[in-house]
């Protein structure tokens, strides 16, 4: 084995790492130790990990190396160290959902996505930090600790999959899984300069993923390169009989056709998305990316998404409503925190939930309960579900004239920690670009497209595609990545 | 039920646990009992990240019931969440059906006081059962939660408020139960709770146009309690209205010990269930092909069977009705008839035994036909012995009872207990002569008109024969010997 | 629109949350602001629009066959219980 330094090892993409293991140039153990070393050195500052499962990881690495020795490779990810958002159930490993109400909870089973990664031979390093119950855009709502942006430790990495994005950007893991309900993969990916994919609703099983909003949640990869994202997506996608909302459509090979380039693609640019409200640096970077696509032979088509401006209102009724119901199970009876000792049943419920839930979670439960309550259902929940249909229709119509839609991920770059916690509405309004794809149940991704001139912070370009057409999105993202170069990794200060 | 100028109005909500092997949304066993929480998994425990997966058989059973009761089966129905907090409800919501249930309309025919009636159904829908709260699991009076039952499939069958007396309600539930059992979707066990009935009861003045405020009565786990509860509640409500008061809409529990209903939750706010369509489950699709396949597979239903018993076998409506109330009993009857013989006389005899002695023994033992040691063939054997004169009426009863208890062969029981009837004319005649000789005074009195002394002679003869004299033979010989009269 | 404190309390009770008086005030304000924004939806004429109740459209998934599958043992099922009595989950007395 060549003596590659720890940071060189950590810098490998997931695919490169897997290939080196297969070629026996590097061992899974070395990669795993390198990752664990970086975590030990840097994560104190970053706060990306809530749990590091070093022993398990090293044991898995040993097995991967044994397989590599006898030529029994499970997949391209065999032996590659990855990590997952702490929303994924991992058997026997604490799963907190970033909440005190699940502190110390050990699930009796794995999430399907975790099972599939492990079946592919991946090494799991640990569980990644997140906004509590995936509710938030900055990871500041984590009940345990904030996560910091590796590009600037005074700023958020985004959320709710902030730990996933930070870990990948800071090379603490070669890839990660996150979840995206209103932008929670794409926005942190954009803030941290990594690739993040939210697949079509139903593409990846939600079994074993702590539910936030059932009709919006999706599992997806965060990775350093588009190729890695394609690889990770392929490893977890596909029908799961344990999830009746998972699609039976066959999964294609996301790596095939990845290099086909952008020539001939019709890229829709929604006029509503490039108006006011964008920070100049973000607007400039997005514009530059669109121009790059033109140079690569794609055509830009102006489209309109007239119901875009109603998206936040619809999302912030539907998601909290479903969440208020999904979070009713946290009652202190069967698992997790129990408070209110000495009191009766009602005290137990109320104290448990008061102590266990943070303010953002409580806020959304309140909002959701209100929207579903007697007398308000029609005006709020039902109406929001109808507007959802309109948002989807806008995109269906746009796709008659283009193959994918492009625009910003967020109005600006990563904001400072503490800047928005007191202003929930402002925090919500920043989701305006990402929630479209969640409401429409369509695939979308964020690919780094440049840097903000003022701060040097990463800017992400969002691509939204037709149902189950992740392949076109990945191909287009790869084309841009080839053109602008793989986004650099930050030096963690 | 006299209510002095008032009419009681009743609608029933029946919850039937379906006889599937696994729960509605997961593969856990539906078997009754078992160590607390031994039949559970992440789904029915409501653990984070769990998702429901619908059991195909539940849909098939729901459609089958709907077809049998003449409902409109929706091609597309939707599950919904009913949200409330209770320890036996692990997710904090029950997955049920709300706006778009799988069946609508339909009706249940039943008979009360010999009159044929029909109660219309509002709807039938699928839902999951909750777990069980158990009291006093520890010294400090705490309660325990057992989720074995959580997720067992239920069919909720809601009737229109078409019932007008407690008796009607009872007969309605009886008839519905018979249908569910005939279809093999429920075991109809009210005591164990696999068939539950809630009644919505209100009263209105005779001739009034609007229904009164109704109360929901729960916890009536037998027909007797159902009747008592409704009668009590009707009287209670009439008293309130007559006294100038207003009936409060509430849920009340029947207390079988006191024969009263009492309010269930004090000052509890009316539940706001915040129903919304279940996002984790796609709409339930019942294509026409499936519907027709299930329709073609419908077995003979109780009312049709009862009609057949009346028409082809000449049974009375009453006898037929009793037989079909439990489809397993009716099936047992059919086999007994097959083993014994055809014809209306045979049917009448077998029906009398099944509805009489056998029913009594079964009721005492608390067992259904599947558990009876008295097989149809054995009953047939006993009946043939009676026909041949080998057994008398009382003897037959004894044999049937013992066979029911022990499963012994009838012939063996007759042998062992020496129950063989004495039918031989010669033997009986000898005893008759003996008795008449020994009672000259009574013979003289009989001859001079005291005909009711015949019983005295029969008694003496039977005593000599240890009760095993064939009554027909004894009577015939006495008549011959005593001459004339009776 | 303004959410009254009374409404906030009603919703909190429905959701089994015990908010502090300070939280009640803060939430009343924040939720009111959010609901104000949500009122934007009233601008749209949605009378003829179907609600998107199920995000995965156009697939009729296969249902599960009625077979028993092994689950968790009673011990594992109650392993995470904050309080237990034997293999029962133990809770404060439930009054019917």
C-alpha cells in the first residue's frame, strides 16, 4: 500500500476511494482511520457529528478489506466511509432526530436506506447533526449543539441536513445521506459547496426515517462530486415493500450517460425566480452558470411558475400539519423521554413534550394542529393541498417546453449563526425556491456553481426535473461541474 | 318497551375484528392473548420511522361484507388519520377511513317478533384496533399498556338510526353477526370483544319531526346487556325530557352490575380528531374484476339459508331462524341431516334436538360446534336408536349429554349405562301381568271408570322395568289388558 | 390576523403541549405572523382544483399478502420503555 497521507485519503471522492480499495492500493481501514482522525481533530469545531461509531466502523472496514482480499466486492461503495443524518434509524446506535425527546434511544432496526448502504459494503462512521426533527434551515434547532459551516465557522451550514453537508465538505466522510422536505438537502449543500440531491418523491424508501412531513420527506445523497451523488443515489433507490409510498418503477443506472454533456438540453429559467430578493452575489453566480450552459450547447427557455409565490404559504400549512400528527407518538409511553413523574397521564404527556421538544418543533406542531383543527381544515389544509396541485401543474406545463428548470437554491449564501433564529417567518421565506420541488414531488438537486463575490462563500445552482428523471439532472449537473471544475474543499479554520 | 308517548330511535355501530392471520398494517399475528407485547413490531408499536403496509385480505373481506349486504363498493377509497392521545394508541392517531369509506349504503334484514324488518346501513369502513390498557399492573395502581391488539383489523359497520326498540337492535346485531360469521370474516365473539357494539340512542315524542339528541352507549358485550342498556337509556332520556330538561350529547358506559348507563368522561372536551387523508397509504383501489370475483365467491347467507330450510325442509320460521343464527351450527345441522336421513320429518326431529338439547349443552359448555365432541354422525346414531325403539326419550337425552361431554360412541354409552329400552312385547307383557295381579283394587277401580289410574299402572310397570320400558309398548299392552278406555 | 391567547391555549391543549406564559405570548405573535402570510392562499380560486392528497400518483402498489411475519420479542418491544411492569408499558393510572 502506498503511504498516502490522511488528508489525501480524505480528499478522495467516494468513487475514487472505492476504486482504490478494489485495486488494493488503499485499505478501507486506512480510509476509515483517516476519516476518524479528521473527525477527532476537526469536529469539535464543526459540530457535524452527534455520534461517532468508531468501533463499528473499524469492524466494517475490516470486513470490507477481507472481501477486497478475496475478490468479493459488494459494490463500488464497498469499504467507503460514509455517514448518515441522525434521522435514519440505526439498530443499536443512538438515534435522536436532533431532539432531547429521543435522547439515548436505541432503535431495534435499521432504516432501509441504511440497510442498503451496508449491503453495498459501505462503512458507517456515525450520525450527523440536524435541525430537530428536520425542522429548520440552519441546524441551529438541534437540541444538542449547533453545526458550523466549514467555510466560515461563524456561519450556519444550512439545514436541516447541516451535519451531512458540513461533514462532506470538510472531508470528514466521503459522502452522506440526508433528507429533504422543504430544501433540507439542497440548501445545506449549496451553503457548503457540495452536491445534494432530492430525488422524486417515492424514489427512495422512507422506512426507518423519522417522519417529519410524510408527503414531502425524501431521502437523498450529499457528496463532493456529481458522480458520487449518482453512485450513492443508485445504492439506496428503488422499491421497498415496507413503504407503500415508494415507487415500483425500476431504477436506471445513474452513472450511465452521466458524461453525455449539456448539448441539446432545453433549460427552463423561471422568470419569477430571478427577480428581486436575491443577493447580488448569488444572482451573479446563477447567471454565470446559465451562461455556461449556453456555451455548452444548451438552450435557455424562459418559463413561468406563476404559483411560485404561494409555495411557502402552502408548504407551511401542509408540512406542519403532517408533522403535528407524526409527532404525536412522542408521548413518553413506549420510548424516549418521559417527564411529569408523580402526576397523572395528562401531566406525563404535557411535561414530556414540553421538556422534550424545542421551540421550532413546538411552533410547527401548533401551526399544524391549528390548520387541521375543526373549522379550519377547509380553509387551511385542504386549500393548501389544492395549491400544491397548481404548483405541480406550473411545472408540468413548463416541462412541455424544457427538459429541466434551473435557478437559485436560496436567496443568498450561508448566513451567520443566530441571525435568523428570532424571526421564524424570515427563515421560512428563504425556502421559496426549494419548496417548489417538494410540493410538486419532483426531483431536484443543488450543484455548486461558483462563489459569492463579496464573501467567497459557495453558491449553489438548483436544477428541477421531470418525475423520475434524476438522470437528466445528474447529467446536466455533471456538465456544469466539468465546465467550472470540481468545487474545492474548505480549509477548516 | 312502553315509553308513554315517546319513541326510541337507535342506530348501531358494530366493530368486528377480522379473521386475518396478520394485522392490518404489519405482519404481526392477530392471535388473541399471548404475553403482553409479544405480537408487536416497529409498525404496530408506532416507533419512529415505521410505515403501514396494507393487508390485502382486509380489503377482500371488507368488499365481501359490502357485497353480501348490498352496499355500493367504492372503486377508490381513502384511509385517514383520526388524531387523539391515549396510551393504547401508539401513534397518537388511528388509521381509519373518513370521507371516502370502502362501502356505502346497503342494509341488514332481520326478524323481530316474527316480522321481517330491514335496517339500512350508512357505511362500512376499515380501520385498525387500538391496544389494551390494563389496570393495576403494579402496587402503585399504575396502568399497563399491551399493544398485542394494536393494529388488528376492524370493520366498522354503521347503521342508519332505523331501529325502534331494544329488541330490534338485538335482532339486528344478531342477524349482522350471523352474516359476518357465515362469510368467515368474524368469529362473532362478543364476550371476548372480537365483535363490539355501540348504540346511539335518542328519544323523540311520538309524531315529532326531528330526532332528539343522541347519546352513544358503549361496553355492551352481550345481547342481554345490549337490550338492558338501551332500555335503561331510553327511560333515562324520557325522564329528562318529561322533566323539562335537555339531553346532553355524550358518551356513556353501560354498567352491567347496576344495569345503568353512566357518563364516560367528565367535562372532557369533545374530541377534535383533525381528520386528514393518510399520506403514508395510497388510495385503496378495488377494480371491478376483483369485486366480481368476490361476489361470485359469496357463500349462502343466513337469511337465504333460513328460507331454504323453511321451503325445502318444512321447518318453521322460528326453528330456521335459530339454526342460521350461527352458521357453524347450521352447517352442523346440515351434516346431521345428511347422516340421519332426508325428508321433512327427519329435518324436524334433527332441528328439535339441535335447537333444544344440543343448544342447551353447548350454551352450558360455552363452546361452538368446532369444539363439540358430539358429532353430527353421533347424533344421527342416537336418533336411529330411538326410531328402532332401542332408546326412549329420557334415555336418548342421557346418551346425548354423555357423548357431548366425553365423545364416547352412543352405542357404548347405552351399553355401559344399561339404557337399552325394553321393547320386547313378551318381556313387557310379563311385567304388566305381574303388576295388574298385584294391584287388584286399582284394576277394579280402573274398570269402573277411574281412567286416570292408567298413570299409576304405567308408573308401576316402569319401576319394575327400571324406567327402561318402551312407553309405546307399555301403553299398548296396558290398554289391551285393561280393555277399552284409556 | 391575530391569534388570541385563548386560541393558543386551545391548540396547545389539543397538541398536549404545556407552554409557559412567555411562550404563549411569543407563539401568539409568531404564529399570527405566519398565518398572515398564509392568507395569501385566499387569493387563489381553487374551487375546481383537486387536492394533491397523495404525492406518488399513478401507481397502484401491490398490497401485502396476509402472512404472519416475525416481529419483535416482548422484551425487545419494551426495552426502551421509560417504565415497565413485566412486559407491559407502565403509565399513570388510566381512568375510563
